[in-house]
């Protein structure tokens, strides 16, 4: 719910803050013209905590060992020289 508050009326500031703390959006006006929309902050998860199932709505079909198993591209490069010019350099 959005309430309209005239910023010229300073006496209702305590009520305004109380309504914002209760979760209401506040539309600030001056002489009937909208000046700003003030919304309470959205609750956030504490840092370092993970929320399971955040990406479930995307229906991703990822293999279970995606981040654990070996990388096939890196395995294919294991036998190649580190510096590509090593193959072309003349041997003494």
C-alpha cells in the first residue's frame, strides 16, 4: 500500500517513519506534485549464507559432477607442449 505525504507538513514525520517501518511505500509530494517514492529496504540474507533452490525456476539440467569432475578441454591439452614454439625450434 502506498500513502501520500505532503513534505510541507513536518508534524506527521513520526507517523510517516512508523508506517515505513511497517512496510508501506510512501509517496512524497509538494503542492500536489510527486517528489519521490520512498520504500522500506528489502530483507537480505546474511552474508556468507547460501539459499538453496534459488535457480530452480530456470529448470537447468546440470550434471552432478559439473564442478567436481575433470575438465575435458584441459585433459586434451595435457600432452601438448607448454610453449607452442617448442615443436618448431631446431634441436641442437
